[in-house]
C-alpha cells in the first residue's frame, strides 16, 4: 500500500508530515484529508479562533504533490 503525506500549508509556511499514512489509493487519502480539514475547522470554530491553515498538500513518498485540499472547499457555507 502506498504511503501518503499530509503537509499543512499555514500562511507561507509548510508544516511537513514526517510519518505519512498508508492508503489503498489517492482517492482514499483525499477523502481522509477532507475529513481532517473539516475536523480542524470545527475545532477552531468551537474555540472561537482564526483558521490560519489554508490547505493540505497530499504528497507521494518522493515529495511529489499529488493533490491539494483547500480548507475553504471542505465545507459548504451556502
């Protein structure tokens, strides 16, 4: 099973995921990132704080960015 890394882009800073997580495919990794983004948004909202994180960058083991999950696209506001 391939290992995917979920780096976090916060402002101009990239926080790297040092361990990654194994998933059967990229679609499963993407679904995981969307769920995680929703959880971060909920936690920050409950704390009445500001979300500085803009996205997850899902990468392969060699560092290639495979997909991005924008936090603003993880929830519907309408």
